[in-house]
């Protein structure tokens, strides 16, 4: 039966394929293994299961020596049930299937099969049998816990294009079917494992439009819906689903008519992409001759290739924190970081690369298992530069690595989440110290321009201080919106209130651009607003000349730039910023270009 699930649109386009369910346990690693690892993965699972069986047997022996008071009959019976479930053929065969045929890692395979069996239990008529679901979950939990203790292979690096094809995944004969990832939640680190992997689209129950998970999804350029609340409950493994990333809807078990309609939309979108691709080598210049800089946001050094292919004239934001995430606390050392930054710099072939110092915390935890549950408001806590300044040795390691990479090409350094003059002073002092350390070691390094992200209202309101101390500014509108409106950007329950076009946000944005221009300092926007074609004219009208966005958005924004006349946009943009309801002016026709002589 066809039904629709509504969520928030985060990455455009239509994807049609079969659902791959990712278990609701975010603390379980999810990644694809290589075909040659199948046996060792099954062995890992077998050893964990055998260890749990031994543990239960030992418990049974202890109980056998007790009287009926300390060890009631129910307890013995329960342990029997657990032993039986551990040896249940459906569980064993199912888990093997996910490992062998789909190349899931053992933990993912176990949680997926658990979900399949849990649904079967839910549908049972017999109440006693239905209640056995809880037992099944308990034994699976025990096995997962045991596996955590058992040495697990290092999480493989994210797969590159072409290293895994769908055929590799679907050895069971259902070849060449696009796969749609459905999960309760996906951390940015999870997303990174799947970056450039096989999925044609994805949907999650939680998340906001500008959460970091959504941002990585956009950078993967696959249709995605977040905040659907119930997708992981309502969709089943291998269901056919359509992800409509434009409307923020997913359609489950579509009828042939609906499939045909979406197939048509999908082809239209491909044609549009083809048309835009022709703009790749066209310089981004407005009708009135203003040159506009279109830069790329990247998460990994390897993304530089995609940035170049999309016609970016540099990297405006390299989110270095992705290199720090999902590593069980083993942070990258100076050499590893230096080599990664250098790869990005060399990958951009002489174009500038802006490396942002690490911005972990809030919805970007270092590790899933270490989500910041201890603090009530992690977005207001030890995040970004605050985290870096709290651990000077770690920060100096990163600063040295960036300085060394600057010997290989043009590098800018960008510091996230600054608000206080004391933070600015400490950052500058540490940068000097890092240079002195490299001098002392006799290691080569290059010059870097130092920039600040303007993403806290306090920074926007004291913009002159920032202009005095930095070579350039980059406006992080994602956080500027979050912190101005007091809306958690990752929380779908308040997503309807997350509005980058709120007059307060627009005023801070307009003021920052105007003051930077007045002082002749470069300013760009690197938040999601920069890649939103509906806002290109507004930003141009406010005087912005540098935009940094996902490579996938560059050509569409360039198309808007080519059609714009900044001479006509200034007065209109000021009206929009001053309006009580800016959206009303934004949806109304924007000023037409001036007639050219
Ligand atoms: C922003 O806040 O707008 C930004 C670009 O940084 P991030 O999304 O990584 O927090
Ligand atoms: Mg930010």
C-alpha cells in the first residue's frame, strides 16, 4: 500500500530505490566491509555469540547450586530462552545474509536482523511469543556489548567513487537497484562513512534543515529528507521508496502511476543538470560587470576534485573537524593533518584553500558514543574555538600542520565561533607560538591570511573589533541563525522557526557585509544561505561578492549571478532587510535588470 511520510527537504532531487535500514542504535558503528573481510566479520560475531553462550551457561551452573528461593524457576527458564534465541537459525542466517550479501559490518548486520525479527514478533497473535521480543533485544544487546570488548577492525576509510558498486552489495541477484538509506539518526561521522558511497538518497527521523548531517548530505549531492519522525518505524528493509528532496516527502511502496510520475521528474532534473553543466567555464560576472567569487565548502581533502569539477575558484570552507571525528579519541597528529591539508591544497591546483580550525561539539561530537549528554546545552558549551583553546597542545598541533601546508599553495586560516577579544588574542598568540616552534625545528611553512567566522550575534555586533584583528571574515549564517533566534539547528521539533530570513538575522548579516566593505576587508558567506539560489540576489544586493557553498550548488548560483544586475538590487535588498516580513518581498518579483545601452 502506497503511503507518504513528510519531513524537511535538505538536499534536492528525486531518488527511487530500495530501503536499506540502519538500526536505531546510533552507538553501533555502521560501515561497509570489503568482500575479503566477510569471513573474519562472521568470525568476530561468532566469537562474541559464543562468549555470551558461555556466560549464560556459567550462570546456569551457578543457579543450579542455589535453592528455589534465590533462583526461581522463571530465571532458569529465561536463561534457557536466551540460549535458544542465541542459537536461533533465523537470527544466525539473517545476520550472515547482511554480512555476506550486503557487506554490512557485523554490528550493523546484527541490528538490522534484530529489527527484521522484532517486526515479526510484533505481528504475532500469541502474547507470550510477542513478549519474547524483549528477550531477543536483550541477547542482541549482550552480543553487541561483548563485541565492543572484542578487538574490532579499524573503521575503513570512506570509500571513493567506483570502489564499491551496487552489484558488489547485492550479490543475491537483485543487482543494480539504487539504495536508499533510512535511519533514525545519522551522525555527521556516519554520513562521512557513506560519503561518495552507494546510496542514491536517504531519510532520517530526526534532524533539522541545517544540521551538520543535512549539510554533509547536501555535499553528497543526493536527495535527502530529515526530520521525518517515523520513517525508521514505518519503512521496512527492501521496501521500494521514493525520496523527493525538493518537497521533503518520501513515498513508500509507490504504485506504478506514482513511480512513472517521479521517474519523469527525475529525468527532468537530469536534463536541467546537463544544461547547468554548460556554465562550468563561464566566469561568474553579473550583468553590470561585477565579478563574483564562487567558492566550495568541503569536508575531506578528496572533495577538492569535486570542487574543481564544479568550477569553484577556491575552497572557502574546509571543515577540518571531519578528520577528527569517529576515531575513538585518537586524534590526527601533526603529520597526518599536514598531509591531509597539503592534499587539499595541491588538489586545488594553485587556487586558494581556506582551512577552518576544528569545530567539534554540539551536533558534531568527536565520537557517537561520546555524544555530549553531560552538558545541557552542548551548542552553547565547549565547541569550536572554545574546545581548541581548552587544549592548547592539540590546537598548536593543528596550527603547525596548517602553516606547513601553506608552504605548498595559498592557504587561509579561518577560526570558528569567536565572540570575545580574549579568544582573539589567545588565538593570535598561539599562532605566533606555532610559527616559533616551526622556526625552532627548522621546518618550512608558508604565510596564511587569518580570518574569523562571524556566527555568533556578539561577533556581528562588535564587527569593528573583528575587522581590526583579522585579514578577512566569513559569515556562518547557519550558526548565526541558530544563535540569534535561539533555535537548535539540529532539532526538528523547532525547525519551522529556524529562519535565516528573520529580520534580526538579515540585519546582522547586512551590517557585517556593509562594515567589511566600508573597511575594504574581504567578506564571504559560507553558511547554507550562500548556496540557496532563492537568496543569491538578496546577498548580491547587500554587497556580497564572495559566496562559499557545496560544489553541487555552484552552477545554479552562477546562473543567478549571470542574470543579476547589482545596480538594481541594492535599494531592493535594503527594503527586504528593513521589512517586517522579508519573505513577502523575496517571493515578489525582484527588480529587473536596468536596460543596457
Ligand atoms: C555556519 O555556521 O554557517 C557554518 C558555515 O559553519 P558550520 O555549518 O560548520 O557550523
Ligand atoms: Mg558554524
